[in-house]
C-alpha cells in the first residue's frame, strides 16, 4: 500500500510541474527547446534521465539476469557514442540553433531528404515510446493492484499530460529531479540486494565465473558487441532526443560539457543495473528476465525503500518516454506538416505540437499493447533508424570533404532503412549489420555517380 501511495504522489508531482511550466511556456521556443536557456546541470540531468529508460532498467537488468556482466554493454555503448558526440559534433549541432534533427538534415542536403528522415524517425520513435510503456507496465505490476495493461494506460495518460502542459520546460525540470532519484534508487536497491546475498563475495560464490566475464563471454561475443556498438551506440551520436537536449543548451560549450558529463555518469549506472539483474538470478531463478528488477523491489526491499526505487524506475522510464514523444511530435509538426504548409504561424505550430503529443502517445500505447519485450521493441526501432539515418547525417557534417550528395543520402536512407526493417521482420541473422554496410555503400556509390553526372551536365556541348 505504501508503494502505491508513493507512486500516486509521484504522478501528481509530475503533473503539477507540467502545470507550473505551462505558465512559462509562452511561445514555440519555450515549448520545443525550453527557451534555449538550459544550464549544464539541467541538460546533463535531462540527458541522463532520457538515456536511462526502460531499456536501461527493466531491459538491462534482464540482460544481467541471463548473460551476466556483459549486459552492461547496452548502456556502455551509449557512453562511447556520447563521447564521440561531445568531442566532435555537440558544438556544431548547438550552434545551428534549430528545433529538430530533420531540420539539420535539410541544411546538410535538401528538403526532400529532411522529409524522408522525418517520416522514418516518427515511425521508429513510436516504437521506442512503446518500449517505455511496456517497461512501465512490468514495473508497476509489482504493486499487486490492477493488471499491467491498466498501469500501461495510466502511465501513458500521466506522461502525455505533463508533456502536453509544459513541453520542454516541464521535461527539463522533471528530468533533473528524476536523474537524482534514479541514482538514489538504483544504488540504494543494489546495496540492499547485495546485503541479502552476503555482499560481493556472496554474489560471486553463487554465480559461475562465466557470468562475470567481461568484455565478452560465451553468451555475448565479438559479433554481438559490434552489433550493439553500431546499431545502438550510433543512436547516441546522431539521435533526435540527444539533439533536442543540445538545442536546449544555452550555448555550445554547455552542450559539449553536458554530453561528456552524461557519458561519465552512465558508467556506474550501467554496472549497477546489471548487477541487480545478476543478483536477482541468484535469489529468483524461476522468474522471467525482464521481471528481475521489479521482483527485487517487491521481495527484497522494505515498503518505503521499495516505493522510492519503484519511483526511480518510473522516473527512468517516464523521462525517456516524454523526451522521445516530444521529439517525435516536434518533427511531425515542424518537418512533416511544415513541409506541406510552410506558412504555419508560431501559434499554430504550438497548437499542433500539443495535438501531436496526444496522437503519437495514443499510437505508442497501441503498439505497446501489441508488443511484448522491452529490448526487442527498442532494438527493432533502433535498427531501422540507424541503418537509414546515421551515416548520411554524420557524412553531412563533412559533406564538402566527402563529396556526398542529396541523391546519395536519399539512397542510403531508403536502402539501409528498408534492409534494416526486413532484417527485423524476418529475423535474418546479421542482416541488421549488413543494412548499415549497404547504407554506407549506397551513400558513397550513388554520390560518386551523381557527382560525375553533374560534372558531365556542366561540360559545354
């Protein structure tokens, strides 16, 4: 009962923050990029809260449960991606002072490429929001009241409501609070779990040495690591939600510092969550892997601490859901609706963005009700997005040097994204990596042919 009270209070606080933030949301900049006033503290907190979502709590604890310490790579590849983003691209992105990633693509290439990128991102990001909703259902089911289906619906209503009310102002503020609760909840829960196992030595004595193998193991080899580095890690280098945080920063130095701080903080979180899953495999070997973290809360922690950790998990999932949802809504309105109606007023963009939050939230809930696993749902979305979008965007930052063209970028997006989709729909092994390779080949081969054609057209007859 105490856990339920804490959850209800948490939900009410989130909605209250949204209502307060609505008063400060006076225009498009405020709603979409928090007025571009974010400090390093707020942007770092928002990045962390966005990254540590359902995949990094429910999903990654499940990976620790099944494959041991190598499960930490799900987040560690993100840390590597953030270091690359911070060192090479963060300042470039922030200095553009845009709203969305597709706007950036439009500047790199042309409007058609921006539109195609927008469509792919919105579709993929519905799947990512759905993954967070699934995770919320699994977490809240430990309360023992109502079905996971009911909790998924209630969770969706809450995060859609405060995102709708306060936009990016509400998200930045709630994310900073949520990041602090996430740290306290995860490491507090880990400490109590280890005490029940007799400390670190107790955990080691109850698991095989293979579970502690790192960086690879018999269950997680080099191919699996490369797959995660490319298909998941690259989404941190080029990601709509990552870039939306950078656009909120007050300047380019703040954007770069925030990304690098977030990369540093991810390391302890990755291993902490994985160790919780490993500990759960000792105490509750009969449960399903993605129930590892929720079961630890229910069976190990005292009611008050359990409520705090439960709130921490909800923080992680909700902060990822709201950021991803607003990113998708912004792209839907600014880049897709704006393509067909370029004369939209600022007031109309703001109104449509709010309606987009509602519509995409409902679509994500429907997808969540159709899917089952958190990691599988997210990896599906990441594969399609990474195979189609990542390489053209990275190459676009160095377009003149690499001589890539809009036609080459479009071929890479359509070809890579389509092959990525096929690899997941038909579960064809290693084709997801092949999709990324095909995207790169199409980008440079078609650009080479296009450049030669353009030179030929410029020659006198």
